[in-house]
C-alpha cells in the first residue's frame, strides 16, 4: 500500500507539532504501529481509520482513509489517552 498526504498539511504539522508524515512513515516501517481501528465517530468521519503509532515513547493518532491502493494520511496528533492505554505511561 502506498501512503500519501498533503504537503501543506505536512509543513503545518512540522511547524506546530514538531512531527511530520515522514517521521510517521519511518515509525510504520520500523513496526511501531500500536493499533489500527475504525474512527470512533463514523457518523462524522465515515470510512476513516485511526492508525496509532509510537514515536519517541509516545502514541500519536494518525487519522487516515483507505482509497483503492492508497492510504491518505489526514493529520497527526499526540494522544495522552492512547499512550497511557497502550504504553502504560502518563
């Protein structure tokens, strides 16, 4: 599967959250995916999934959409909730 993303969004994420889609891709390749499941709010985000990825001992949520042979990465945000749930850390 091929991963794609919006370069403007990537630039914004680097500036505001100090993380990029490239870093997420490296973590995915290093098998740092913690979990993958349907977006909890399918009424609003139909067809989206959450990819939970561990980066530097913290879990990041990466909402995404699967389209044909592509996975469109939407954004990245750190999650205290999922870090505690999956890594046992606060």
